[in-house]
């Protein structure tokens, strides 16, 4: 069972590496954030500007998501299908 608080903390501390998205199962977004992070080293950190905005938006979205909605989206019962 995924915890909203864990997702918020991972996004806050390691969001640029896509940790929050990987934790929540959003693998494509996590990989894209990781690629932008690495790309930032080759573009004189310019790629980190959209990455920072993306992480901030993810963080705010997670923070304001009601617990019931979070559970419906990320804690679906896999055996019910």
C-alpha cells in the first residue's frame, strides 16, 4: 500500500531523479525526469529549469490531493479485477 506522505517526501527530496513517480508507479514520468536531470549536466543546467517546475507541480498536486482520491488512484486492489 502506497503512502501519500512517502510520495510527498520522495518528491520533495529526490523529485529531480523521478523517485516520487517511480514510487507511485509512473515509470515513464520517472524516466523522463531522470533523463532531464542527466541532460542538465550537458546543457549548462538549462534542462533543470523545466525539471524544477515539473517537480514543483508534482509536489503541489500530491500535497493537495485528498487521501481518498490518492487511495483510489494509487492503492487499487489488484485482486478485484
